[in-house]
C-alpha cells in the first residue's frame, strides 16, 4: 500500500470564491511588501478593521516567526496565520522548509485543512507552475508524521486537505496550475511512501514484508505489474553475489520487479534499481554499535523506487519504467559470508568479499545485471551505499557517478530544479581498485579509505557496461540522523521530475 497523508491538494480560483466566506481551519497568508496590494488581503483587512495590516506592520518589522490569529468576526476561517514570505532571492531549500513548516503547524494545531494564499513572491527564475508544484509536494511531504509503531503516544496527522488559492490566472494558466498541483501532490505522496518504508523498524520491514507491500501496489494501481523473486529463483538466475549478503540472516531475500507501461510499447523503459538492505549490521565485518539503529534506513533506495512507481502510476504518466527493489538483510551468523569468501555474480564475474559490510554493491551488481534484459534506455540506481559520501558531501547533496555525461547532467539539472540536489564525482579508470585481487575477478572493496564513494561506484560500473547508467549515493540525503531522525523521501523528487520532464531522450 502506498502512503498518502493528505486526501488531496486542491487549486482554487479566488476569482470564483470569496476568501472571507472560505471555510477552513487555517488560512495562511504570506506577508511581503506587496501583500497590502493584494485584493484578498485588502478584503480581509477591511473586515478586520485594519487589524491584519497593523499586525503585519508591527510584527514583521523585527520578528520572523509566524503569528497565529484566532477567528475574526465576518471571516469564516477558524484561524489566520500570517507568515513572513520568502523573498524571490531565497534559495529553493528555504522554500521547501517554508511550505513544510506550514504543514507541520497545521498538524500541531489539529487543523483538518489549510488554505494557502498564493499571493506572494515567487523565486526568481521560477514560474507559477514551479511554485504550485513545489508547494503541493512540500505540503504533502510536510504533513507526514510516522506513528505506526507508537501505541499509547501515537499522534496522527490531522491535516486532510490543502487548498492553494490563486488569483488572476487565465483559463489556460489555471489548467496548467491544476496539473502542477496534481503532479506536486503525487510526488509528495511518493516521498511519503519512501519515508514510511524507511521509518518502519527493521522488524516491521523485512524483505518479505516489503514484498507484501509491493505486491499490494498492483491492487491500488492496476497499471503496476509486480513480480517477486525468492531465494530459489535468485539462485536459479545465478545471483551468487546477491545471495551471499542474505546468507547470515534468517530472513530470506526478495527481489521485486515493478513494471509500469504508460508509454508506447516500442519505447525502451527507464530502469530504476534500489538498494534494499532492510538492516545492515555489517555482517561478520560487524559495524560498531553507536547509531547502528540507523541501518534500518539502508533500504531507502528500494523505498524510493517504490515511491517513484506510485507517483508515476498515480499520474498515469506516459512513460515506461521498470523499478527493482533489491531486498535482503545483512546479518552475522554461523552461516554468514566470511571475509575472503569468493562468490560468482550473475554476470559471471567472481567476487572476493573482503568486507561483508560492503554489501550494497553485492546485491546491486546482480540486480543491475538482471535489469539488462529489459534493454533499458537508461538505468539509474539509488543506494545508501557509503559512509564516505556523508563525509564528502554532507546531507545536502546526493553523490552522482555515471558512465554517460548527458544522463549525469540531466540528473544534476533535475536536482537543481527540485531542490533535491546532487553533485557529481568522477568515475575515472584510476579508481578501479576493485580489480586488484589475487583470488577473484573483482574484490568488493579496494583503495583503502580513499574515495570510498567512487571506488564503490567503480565496482558497480563493472556490471553496467552494456547500457547508459548512473549511480546515486543517497547515504547522507535519504534520512536525518539524531535528533530529527526520519526519512527525507529523497531522491523521489529528483527522479520523478527527471522522468516526468521527459528530458531523457
Ligand atoms: N549502508 C552502509 C553505508 C552507510 C554508512 C550509510 C553510514 C549511511 C551511514 C554500507 O553498506 C557500508 O557499510 N559501507 C561501508 C563500505 C566500506 C566497508 C568499504 C562504509 O561506508 O563504511
Ligand atoms: Mn554495509
Ligand atoms: Zn549497507
């Protein structure tokens, strides 16, 4: 089942409805220099006998915090919240925080709905459609609260609907804006699905549980065809590398394949491959205890693929995409793979497993070989692959490495556009340290502590030579560490935008 929080995000034309009689729990007015010239604001202010204007003048002179006003005579809204608008120079991440914090505020006052006046600034170089899409996406994503494994203390999101109020748009512009709201909402839903799967504790999201949830998608979205391969089927395909990761666990691995055909039958699909390690202890190369709980998010790549597939299906997008969720649990045990063990991958290349904690690349390499049978136009894998990317880029950017510069450029561009940003690292021949082993064709680590993110991608590149491919390392971007702790839903916006914009040709 997908994971939608809001029932819907609606676009409403203020030319047709009267803002004063609008029944809403929370009317949000962004305040900027031109708010006073806005007709809706003027009408509201008049009813408040100049009170709104006065509050704006006094409050935002020296404070930035939003101000929540109770119901007013003659105005149907139960509360009005004045928020300092972002200026048009503000960067995208500030806008994302701005929208998300309004949703959070809505939940905190138990509002069932929000009406947001789209009257204020729009970031420069962006248009109203970008604004509407981004707002819809962020209101949905910001309304998310994880409560599934809370019992006595569960707090569920109160928000059900968001209304974006626009004014002065032509019929044609309104149609476009409605489409943007729909698209943003669907991307926000995809983010929430990814966050939800990631936030589920590992004992609530084993490979078989994720299998069940993925299979359930085809009931909700008949256009999603879901196949699942169990350990026997993976063995039959020769996925010795993938299977080696699950060997130490009592939880059997599962690889799910989700097909979506919305484009022409002759269009080659874009393939998405997600790392789905439902818990990464490191295996025999055991991880240290501090923050090991965070390794429940080691399936965020697979969770993002799940989310993106729901977004595409919900939008009925006219594209062909195949998504793979490569799930397994990495545990130490008497049956576990040991450092130095050699396994044979589906590609035929043998791999010396020098570190069982470099397990992501071991499941991905077989999944990447498998996906070649779809003759994909492009393959993008997303994986919480290396701690090194956390050091290199921090949480603000995902790391991108690719064997095709056009693809890399489009990924970077979609990242800029959505604020779900990525940064490219080189994938030169010099980094192919994985070839240096005396006992197999490849080793799963190499190069010591240097350039860990790139050497991991270099390993994957040995399995992706037949097609155009990019690898996105989301180890830092997919979740927030303590104290905020929770999935971010990234890179769902980036990849959704990339696919929906049809810039991959
Ligand atoms: N899932 C981890 C990567 C990770 C670490 C993500 C910390 C987020 C925070 C991955 O499986 C891993 O353990 N990678 C090793 C590779 C090393 C053994 C070459 C790492 O990064 O330490
Ligand atoms: Mn690991
Ligand atoms: Zn891992």
